[in-house]
């Protein structure tokens, strides 16, 4: 072998490891869920991780980084290396943090690359079974008649239950009292015992209590009725489209992540939202996959921007500020 040929061969051989490193993914991916283990967000994260693993042929680990209404975990991903190996799954809370937290170290619209929308869960307005109002119309009349003496429970500042309560208040045009709790569990307990009048919560954890009669459901925020709770009317049916909201989930990567990596992740996400087995798993917690055309970077960016525009004035009007 001539000296020149040997040099060319050595250069090609040396380049092989670098080329292998450039292929994505070539190692474990971390999916950050900025909420505590055991909840609906955690379940959705683990289902998503399984789906990504089977399509990318790499291990995807779920890391729960809870705190400050998803700020801790979201900030962690925003500051992570933009190589596609640290991802974020967050819900509607991503659109409320700019108004709730004045000193954020990240910008939801500028600190991330967008992979796409993943799933959505509806909410229900509920009260104890003995509560006087029997229908949503009666509930509205009851709440208007009592004003700030009417109470709705919230599972925490800026939580989906809090946001829904603020929307209800806006829809009826009368200030009510929103009672803050540390989690949905104790909030629902106090609703059932009559300490608080009502709550707007995910049917993920309350559907069994509705079916058993321990809770009365007045309204569902989904676009269509749930098969598991067919007697609960939707907000659209009841003529209050402002309450036709859902707890939507999107997938993010740190800003600067290569476009080719985002394309790979988005393609995998698009396959997941079309997977019937995934849909069946989510149906078990009253959650549904979003349509294929929503599992794109453009759709998630547009959704987040529109939701920030929706929630910011409502939060500012209510004078709500997280510590």
C-alpha cells in the first residue's frame, strides 16, 4: 500500500465513528415530565416514551421534574444541550406561566423547538351528589345568585382546574371565590364533603365517582360526549363554547436542536397519534390522541401562541400571581 493510499484509508477509517455519532438517535433519550409521578401527565409521558422507543429504536427514559407549576422541568429542558436527547412533555400549563410567573428564565415561544401536539384530555364541572342544582343551567343561576359566596376548588395556582374555574367565572360574568388546594385529591374530597361547592377537573380521576353517583357532572369540555359517561352534555351542546377547552399536551426540544432531529421526532410522533393501541391506552384515562395534522411543529407553535393570548388577559384580570 502506498503512503498516499494509507493516509486516505486512515482518514476514512477515522471518520467512521464521527459519522456514526451524527446519526440520530444513537443513545438514550430523556423525556422530562414537569409534574409528579402517578398523575395523568406522568401516564401520558410513559405511553409517549414507549411509542418513541419502538419507533426510534432507542431507550426513552421519563424523568419527573415537578415544581412551580411545571416551571422547574420546563426550565431544565430549555437550558439543556440542543441535541435531541432531552425533550419536554408539557400541557396547557406552558401557556399560563408567562402571566403567572413574572421572572421566568425561559420564554415558552422562544426557548424551544416544537415537535408537535400529542393528546388532549377534557374537563368536567362537578359537585357533590346532594348539591341543590341538578343541571348546568341551574348551576349557573345558583352561582350568579351567590356571587363570591359560590366557591370552586382549584388543585393549585395555574393548574387546569384553576384555569377552568376562571373561565367559568368569565362565562357567567360574576366574580366567584376560587379556593386553592395542593393537588386535585384534597380538592375533590372537600367538594364531596360540601366544604366547596364545585370543581372543574379531569375525568381521568373522577369518572368512577361520577358513575357511582358520588359526584354529579354538569358539563364536559370535550367536543363530543364520552362513551364512558354518555349522559354528560358538552359545553357546545349547552351553548357555552367558551368552556369548550381541553388540557392539551405538546412535545418540545431545546431551541437550536437541529431541524433534521426535529423532523425525525415529529415523524415518530405522527406515527404514534395514528396508533390504535396507543389510543386504546389513553381511552382508559378519558384522554384522546390529537389528529395527525396537529402533530407538527407548526401546529404546536400556533396552539401555544393562541393559548398564551387567551390565558394572559384572563390571569391578569383576575390578579393572579404565583409566588
